C-alpha cells in the first residue's frame, strides 16, 4: 500500500486499528504516552472561560478533559513547578443545569475530582471547572474570571505513514 494521511485521536487511537499514537502535532502540544493524552499548559495565556474555549479551538484543541484521577494526578505533576500559576481552566461546567457538572461532550464530571467542599452548592455564579494547583483537584470558578488555559489536542495528523 502507499502513503496515507492517518488521523490520530486524543484518546491515543488511530483512525485505523493497525497503529497507536506516539506523539502529538501540531505545535507545542506534548504527548503523555501513559495516558494517551496530547496536552499543552498555557501559563501565559490568561482569558475568561469562553475565550479559553475559543483559543483552544483556534490552535486545534479544546479545554483539557481531565476525566480520571490519573489525568488529575498528571496535572498535579506538571504544575508542580513554582513558576506555574495556581488555577487553570479545564473542560467542564454546570451552566445548563445548576449543580449538574458536565464536560462539553455531555458526560458527567466525576464529583470526586473536586476539592473537598467544592463545588459550592449555594453559589450559582461559579459555573466553570478549573484545576487548582494548591488543592490538587477541581474547583468551581467564575466563568468570567481571567485564568490560564490547559489545552488538549482534538486530533493529530501524521503524514506519509506507510501501511503494510
């Protein structure tokens, strides 16, 4: 067979079952092989939640979906550097139905990933999910607050791959 353009999805699987992802593209995304996760921490990009989503989309990504304790622990590790901000927007909100926290794809956010006492049940102004470095978990944050961004690559392309 000849050369092909094969899609590599963020879950680490190719559009063909013959291969698995080993890197991310484009730009500054990094591949975490143990999680099959392409990510970028943007410590200097500080925006409100909706602008964070737009920004991620323009660079081929989305807000990172931290949907497992392993991904949250990974975030703890990569943000342990003292020069990195304390709070980052990640995927998740309760804008549609107050106290019903969901990711953008509609799947529910695991409430165990939130910091103790969070989200605040009596606060209908903190509608967006953010990762808090100090608490090593999620917090509910005002969507209009300016915070840094944690991106996840939507999909990656590998060119000139030879299929056998």
